């Protein structure tokens, strides 16, 4: 069951969709955060697949500050200046503080929906929203129980606001699936991130999907790798089920 929704945040109103399984419930809640290409048919299809596994899925338009979905409103071309400018316009407002504030609002909204159980929730992010998933878990440690990130970018950097710096505030199970030869998360950064995860001391998994490049989970992207995308989906369901059911 798909329903259009609006979520009040500290900075406005985010549009999006809510997906509820068939049956009587209640079910655990899951927040699905899109990649930079936004809320589009493949994201909605993924939300339906997750819901079919027994979850109420919230799919927000993370770019609501720029406009309503669908965003972006043209076909991106790698290296094209128009595309890069649009990327910056979309991602720019999503500062570390904004990600955390929005993530908290999404958790609070989902918790109030009919059919959502009172237990722990999950959150998953793709590309740059893997970091947003981490900040959501840090913002609502009492409700988020597990988070996953796929081909996440810039999870370990020299920036004082690097996502790995908030690990001490995260108290949930973590799973990260990395891409091969990813300029936004190169091998050296993955190694440093995994070292930080080890020092963090919580339960986590981090692996690189061989032959799968940045964006491999998205069917409408040139890097789409169906066998590895299916493995990523099964792993997502596995880690969610282990914690939330």
C-alpha cells in the first residue's frame, strides 16, 4: 500500500511516500534515504520490495528544501557542468546539522504512523545519504536499532564534520557495502573507516562488493550490477531482520 505523505521538519515540509505491507501488523519501521538522483521510480520500487518483507517504509524527498519530487528534473551526465551544478544545488543545503535534524523528524513521523511497532527502526542510505543514515541513528539512538549504507561517499575524511567522527554517538548495528574504485570512497578511505569502526567497538560489517562500482544498486544507473545489487538487497533484509524482528 502506497500513500503520499508530508513531513513537518524544523525547516519546512518534506514530501514523500509511505509503504505499508498487506496484513494486520504491527510492523517495524524503516527509513529509506535516496541517492543524489532522488525520489524516482526505482526508489519507490525498492521501498515496495522492502515493505513486502514485512516493514513499514518511509521514503522522504531528502531534497525538499530545493523543491518537490521528482528531483533532479533532467538526465544527469557524468562530468557535465550542468549536472555537477545541480548536484551541488541539491546536496548543498544538507549540512551535517540539517541531516541530523531531518533524520530526527523522519523517525518521529514514522513512529506515529498506524501499523508501526513500538520497537526499534532501521534506516538505509545510498551514496551520500549513507552519511545521513549515520546521522539519523545518532539523532535518535533510542529508536534506530540498525543502519545500512551502500556505496556511501565521504564516510571518512579529514573534515572535522566527517561522518566517522559521530560513531561514539551511534549505538546500533551497522552494515556498509562499499563499491570498487569509488572516487568518493577510495580504498584508503575504506580502510581508515573500517579501522574507526573497529575502534568504535560496536557490532558492524563492512565489505567491498568486487566488480561493483559506485551506484551499482540502482537499476537506472550505468553502474548497475544486477547480481551484486540482488546480493546487497538480501544483505539489507538479513541485517534488518536480525535486529528488528
